[in-house]
């Protein structure tokens, strides 16, 4: 390639010559060229849809000049004949080149390309140009795709760093402005400096990828050891060059000994690549709270990034289909490194030495112990996925964290089970084999099986290619003075070997692996003063539940877990019944500020049974109040119905100055998901009985019953992403005095011109209505909330600030219009359209029908400040059935607001991209 940079336009003018050698046994009629830079070309590419799925708005809202593209592509033969090519609108990030004549096995063809690559802004993926004049070039050129199993791999750019290129030799002449400097992991054989330009000659052999960084001032430091030159710009201003050199040399030497010699002269370890795949946990802590020494922090960051670059640039697998091998070797190597160099380091570093924190299980977990908890976080949510799943099918938390960690745990598990360094030697052989030809998962599997006499088919069938969870427990334990007889039960049926330990005062007395066929057998072992037998003590096997893994051989109760009270939050501790306590505060107009204490068992991992009791004191009414909920969760592993939630909840608060209510709510929720876990569609069936007991209020005259019970059945179907939101809900309510059925449809669309429209249609009718008041009627602008579902700050207020709180429900009107209730039927349409940024115009229309009156047409309109959708919004009425409201007296009393203070609700707003 000859490449010339226009730094002003952020474009690369490229002339390229490709010699393609057909090393397959197939005759080729076309060649696929990866063109991942063109994935940035518009808002409808697979990359753009990926951003939308993960709730990233930046790409959709970006200016045209910030996007990348490949333009003016011309492909010719040696005879300057044009070759036809095509790319589709659905897949604009690869090009299919049609050959004039079939290319036979072992034949070569040479063709020439001319095109311009427009480099995108780095704000989308961290690759591209930034405001500091730095260009981080990645996947900016066209190159033949990987050919495997009689076909070219046609992968689109999904921002996953998993481009499947064919192995190639590169020669590049790079021309850039003289004010810039180039850093690359390619070999630089010559640099020519002219008045206005610099010319670099770069080359590389047997590569599938490489990086080039252009900077006004080079920020990379060079560290050389006997095997490779490391170029890095990882940030750490507190270490000097000697400290960094020692750390880097140790990691490079460790990796070479564990896996093999890096085949290239240079390797690039960049801050950008670390930021794209950080070590989660370290990166969440502000620097002043970091519990790890500066040298250790740099070491872990460098280790993770170095291993990732080392494997991705030199191990030539299909990085999308066989990604678990990259992840598995990387995390396995990191765990081995920690065992060798930092065996006593805890997950929370020096925080484990703070006396106040010593009771937390979180601070007592070994550094390597965190990998299992991150995997179990998703397994307990029933959101874990097969390790062998293609990378682009993984939800973000699995792709970045859980699946990556489970892959490493699984490799380590197999290593421990096979013993004699079988896995480590197989990895070395696999890496060496990779230097001679293109490798695949089948090669890795063959090497592992050939290096052991044990049958390890279960590893691939059950660990890699299934979602089977592992859970063993002791079924029977009989102890005598001289022996212990026990049997082990496989609770999930997944045939996986498991280790058993005997301990005495915490010290290991013996360890033995139970093979698959032995797991349901009965064993007798010598007592040897053992006081506890434990399955999977060191968590070698990535197991779902550790709480049933041990039996105490002393004392009357074999599994007596003492209760442990823990402040705020903690990791699950299998040896205790944890009760967590945390101060709480609640507010409504009638109870005032309501401080309390939450007592619950919600550790970071989901549990099958949850309790959450929150007694509190109402400072205004001077009495006790609060809430409680008890939940049983049941997960279904291999069904679209993936979760059933059985619960009973209760709450006691005031609904008026002089009256309180007690609400009981037994319920059943059934959750349904799509087979594609990345699909944002969610469905819910909910069945509940709402039982309300109200004190009579002398201040609120609504003729509402003091005691009532309503059965409520609801179905919700929703799909949400940045560019589109669609939600449909149906609801049936049955009570002795009334029955009603309602339906609601919500639609939100973000257009390519960055304008947004919001539509909501609501319709409801009474099946029968024997009530005498409007307490159960449909509301146009402010529902009475007889089920006590909404978080009203002043639910009985009809005037004043608290009456202006807006809840998007029922009629959804913002203006307060005469005859605000309907005791027969209601229909309404709510709409808003963006004018500029978060300023929108809204309008509502509706028909309401009451008994003995004609249907009435109602409408309103105004301005909506959509600051944070559903969380903080303001509504300013302008015109309605009431006339020009903006010109009327006391206009400030007509303004409506949405404010959400719930931390859980707000956290979900930021977490939704992960799950």
C-alpha cells in the first residue's frame, strides 16, 4: 500500500496491490474483502444498530463529518481492466470482488485498488481521530477475509475487535505531515523526512491485523527485552522507567514461558486498548480510593492489555466464532500470574486490612476469587450464555466480563483436573502449531484430548457448548471415630468431575477428584481428625451454588450457619446466613421524612429466596410505618419462560394527613425472553391480588370504600433501544364493585435528522361498574391510584405543588380539565415532538364517556422539557379545553413535573446497556 494522510480532512488516500494466493482446495469465483471502516458510513449499518441496541446515542446524533467511510473504490487487474464488485446496504462493511476467471487451488491473482478512507471520530469506539490531533488507525484498509470451511467469513463490524482477516504479508509506504509522528507494531525499515512530510516504510509478515498511531508528539515509551520490543503509552505518572521496565520484563518473560515466543519484533500496548477492555473493578475506583499500590495497578493493567494484544495479533483463530479460546487463555494466564507473583493479594487489596471491613466477605476474597463471582452474577440472573457462542451474540456484560472470566475459570478447571501441566503444554503446542498454518478450535480440542488418557468430551459438550450449570451437594454423610462415609448428589445432572476436600481447623488434610461416574457413588475415607468435608473448596469448578458444598463433622447440627449482620452490601458467604442492614429514607407529604432501617438478604448475587423488611418512623405523623416483601425466584434454564417470581408484599403509610392505609399484594410474575439474548424485547405476565385497608379520612371526601380487594392480570410486551421504543400493555381488573379492561401502546422514534416523536395511545372500558364515586373511574390527568402503584408525594392533594406531580398513566393529560373522570370508557392519544435538543411540543386528544352523558372530546397542548426521559421532565400547558392557559392567572400552578428519586430506578437507566 501507498498511503497518504490528509490531516485536515481526516482522510487516507490509498493505492493498494493485493496478491491473493488460493491455498485452499476450492476453486474460487469471488474474493471477500473486509472494509470495516465503511461501517461508520450511515446510521443503518450493523455497527449503528449495535450502538442503538446498547443505548449509545453518540453515533446517531453525530455530525456527518464525524463518521467514517470508504469512497471512490476502484479495483482493476494487471491489464488495467475494471473488476466488478458489490457491497450491500445491509452489510456495507465488506466487499465481494467478482473474478473474471475462476481461481484454482494453488493459483495466485494480483489486483489493484484505489480508494479514500475517511477516518471516523474516536468518540464512538476510541479508534479514529480525536480533538488532540491524534489518529488511532484500526481497520482502515481493505484486506481479504479469512477463508475457512469452503467459504469466506463475512463478519460485520460490531465494535468487538474481532475482524476475521486472512493471514497476510504487508508492505506499506506511509506519507504523513511532518508535524506528526507514527508509532506502529509493524517493522519500520526506513523514515524519510522532507520539508512538509514524513515517509515511513512499514512491513510485517504473517499478520492478520496491526495498529498505527499518529501523534503530534510521540507518547510511546520503548522497552526491549531478549524476545520483543514493547511500545506502550499506558498511563501511570507515579512509576519511573526502571519500575515500568521491571514489570514489563517480568510479564513478557512469564507470557513467553507459559504460551510461547511472540513471533513479531514489536508489540503495541496502548491506553486505548486498555480503555476498551479494562480490568473491571480496578477501573471503577477513583485514584484516591485505590486500595492497590501504583506498581500493582500498572502491572495488572499492562498484564491484561499485553495478553490481549499478544493473543489477538499472533494467534490466528476466527476471533468471533472461537473467541472463548482467546478469553480462556488470557484469563487463565492472568490467574497463573497472580498465583506466581501475588499469591496473597485480596480482591479489595489493602481494604482487606481495615478492621471495620474485615467482617465483609468482599474483602476476604482472594484476587482470583472475583472471576467466579462475576460469572455467577450472570448465572444467578439466568443470563449466562454458552462459552462457544459467537462473540457478536453475547450481551455486553457477558462479552466484556462474565463469559470471558468463565472461559478462564474453565481452562484452569481442566488444568487442575488433568494435572501434570497437560493444559499448559497443550496451549504451548497449539501456539506453536499456529505459526505454521491457520488454526481453529478443532486443533485445540485435538491437542487437549491427545495429551491425556482421560475422557474430556464433557468439557466441550457441557462446559463450552451448553448453558448447563454445575451444582453438587452431599446427599448423605455418616461419620464414625475412624471413618467418614458419604455420597455426592449431582443436582443439575451435568456430568462434570468435582474435587472433594477434608479439612482440619481450616488446613487441608486430603483432596480427591471424583470422576463423572463416581459422583453418585458412596465413598468411605479415613477420619484423620477431619472436622469438615467440602466440595470444590478452592472453587476450581465454576459452580452455581457453593452454599450446599460442605458438611461439618463436629457439633449437633451438620450445617449450622450462624447469622452474620453486614452493613450495606456484600458478596455471598456460603458459611453464614447473612442479614444486611442499611439506613433508608422515604418522603411523602403526610408521613414527612421517614427514616428507617432495611433488613434484607440481597447480596450481590441473586438468591432463590429474598426478604426485604423496612421498618421506619414517620416524623410528621409520629408513628411507625414501612414496607416488607418476601420473594421466591424460580429460573428455567432452557425455555423462553425464563423466570417465575412468587412474592407477597405489604406497606403501611399515610394517604392523607389523618388517615393511613395498609396494602397487601400477593403476586406471580412470569418473564419471557427471546432465544436471542441480545434482543431487547421483554415480555411479562403478572397476576396479583391487591388488598387495601384504609382508615377513614375527615379531610378527603371521595366516597371511596375503606376496604377493598382487586384482582389484576397484566401483560406487557416491550422492546427498547436508542432509535426505537415500542411497548404494549393490556390490563384486566376484577373486583366485587367493578370490572375493567384497558390497553396501552407506546411508541418512540428517533429519526435520522435527530428529531424524536413520542406517541402513546390508551383505551379502557368498564365491564361493569356498581360504584357511586369516581374513586375507581378512569382519570384524564391524575389517577386516584387505588392500587397504590404510583409514587405520589401527595396522593390526596387537589391543589398546590404536590397536585402538579405528573404520572404517565391512564389518560395522560397534562392540563387539568373539567370532568377529569370517566365511569364508562376513555380513549386518549398523547404525542410529543422534539423542537430542539430536549425541548419538545406536546399535544393530547381524547374522548371520555360517563353514565347518562354524551361522550366528550378533550384536548390540550404545550411545551415539554424532556431533560431525562421518564425521570425528570417539566410540562408547560399552552392551549386546551380551558382556553389559552398560558395567559390565565396562577399559571405556575398549571405546570406539571416528573421527578424520580429512586436510586434503583436511576441506576437501571445506566445499567441497561450491560444486560
